[in-house]
C-alpha cells in the first residue's frame, strides 16, 4: 500500500461511498457525504477510518418514570416526528398535508388584551375594538358570531383530523410584559402587564381544556421559548430567578396565593394554572443553550467546555422555576440553518457529523441528556432547522429561504442516539420566515417522515 500512488488511492477511496454512507456536508463548493470525506482522508493518509462510538449513555430511572407517565397521556412511546404549521403569509399546512407527522406545533404570539378590552373581546370578537381585533391572537381569522380562539382551535382540530398531537407554543411574554423590547426585568415590575399576561394564559388554557373535554385527545403546550434563558443570562436574575421581583400573587389572583412574589414564583404559577385550567394537557418549559451567559454551548468550538456542568447549572435554574413540575423539557439546536449563518460570515455554525470537532451532535446530545437528568423529565428537541445539502443557499427576500444544513439528515439517520438523549419528539421548523421551511425544502423531510412512518418507529429509550 505504501507504494500505491496517492492519486490512485484517493480515487479508490471514493469507492468507499457505499460502505461509508453518512450525512452530507459541503467541502468547498462540492456537496458530498461527510463520512465519505473522512474515509477518503483516512485512505489518503494510509490509515484506517474508525467511526466514533455511538451516543448511548445509560438512561435515568427518574426520566424513565416521567416517560412512562407521558406515554400514558400521549398514547405513544415512539419518537414523534413533528412539524411547524403557520397560518399567516405562508400557509405551511398546504405543504405538510398528507404527510404522516405525529406532532404539529403552532405559535401563539401576540400582545395580551388590556383590561378594558378583555371582557368584550373574550365574549365575542364582534365586540372587540379594531385595534385589538387585528393584534390579539384570540380574534385572528375569526368569523362573525364565532367565539374567540379560532386560530388555536384550527390547530387542535386539524391535528386531530390528521392523527397528530398538537403542540401550542405560547409566546406572548415579550409583547406583553417586556413590550417588545426584551426588557424582561423591568417589565416584570409592571404589575398590570403581568396581570394582563396571566389573564391571557388563563384564557388560552380554557380553549385547550374545552377541546380536550370534548375530544379526549392529547395536547402539548410549550410555555414561552427563550423566556427562562433570558432571565438566567444576565442582570438581577443571573444567580437565581428568586432575585427578580414579580407581584405574582396579585397578578394571578386567585390562582397562586402561595407562590413567591418573584420570577421563580411566576414560573411555578404558570405550571399551577395549567394544572388547574387544562388538567389533561401536557406542558413543558424550555432550557436554552445560551442561558448561562457563556455563549451558546451548542455552537461553541472550545473542546474544553464543561458541557455537563453548564447543563446542570441551567437545569437547576429551571427547577427553581418549576420546570420539574411539568411533563417534558424543551431544548433546541439552533434557530437558523447553518448555511444561512455561513452567508452572514459565521461559518462555525456547522455541526461535525463525525463528532470529532466542535460543534457536533454528540456534545449537544450530552448537554440535553444532562439537562433531562437534572430536571428529571424527557426532552422535546424543537425548532430544528430544516435545511439539507441539496439546497442552494438562497433568500429572495420574500420569506422563502432555502439553506443548507445537516441536522435533518443526521438526526433521522441516528434516531437511536436521539432516543438516548431521553427524547420523545423531534419537532422541525424555521426560526424565522427567511429560513428553510416545509414550503422550500423540496420535500426532503416529508419523504424521510414517510419512510419513518412505514416502520414501527424508534422506541423511547426507556421503552426498548
């Protein structure tokens, strides 16, 4: 072998493609399979390619018990394939109809009603002032004489018709408490805004409960993505959510008389209200990879990073907020496609599918697994970028981006590793309208989900 010309050896190494099938990445301008690159590199260096061991840590008994409880509520113990739907300028429903997704999620993102409008608007959208009619989610797309909540009921009913579990992403805090500026600590001191917010939360739970009482079907609720991470990231809440004062008892009256008047009490109050007003629903808070203020752990290139220590710190913070009283914990990889970030000059957003350099999948899996162990709940991997290597990295400025990424392909080809993080679902969707979406990915995810649905599905790690 040492006398073999290098050019011939490298050409021969290309024949390893069938034996070294892997996730596609881009090398220069050429898109090839990542493990093929590794195999070729090894052959050209005269060494044998040794793939890294799979991610397969021992599951936590506490998380297994939580998985069992969740399986009883959801009616499944297989990893759910989820997708975002959107009823605004881009109707993703048209692109996902007929695809056997097991979960479908929708954002509720608006400002809560002000006190003077609440009674009129929640009684009938016909009585709602026009300035609120257009902005409050409860009156979006309403029909004359129809009770408020159509936007949410559409998710619940369309999911039921398709045999899917609906997941509500409740995301109104920044337009209500922080008033769109991201000034969370100051907004929490505005008692009226906090009251408006919790009143809207109570109304949302009532819509969910009405549906579940009639249908008996499961509903998942993801409570405020990013919110809890912003509190931990800096400012007075950096050490503990108890350092952020919030007049919870007054704002939530009569629901939370025993909760502390701080941000920890605020989180616990939201969970308490969910148990009271939508007792059949399953709920979860989100843990963010950037919450500790040390940058996004899932994008770090530092090989010395204490991933488990950082995850435990975030998990303990989440427990102070009441996350461990919920049913699942939401986590994510990134909010944008890697190809999009590369076009912005941030080329280090690519995950190494060989799990040798950073960032990579195994380190993010370790972060998620440690979080699950700390909060003692299973994971929902959410808002996963939808790009793939067959796309052309484009954005025409009309919210129809199509960017390259390797997460869809890796995750769907390594579902045993996904399950080993103690996950129960993968939920794919764009974090902004200019990212790859169900309309622009060319059907890549849909085809993979069809293939997955034709199998018995990936068992949750505690159900194997």
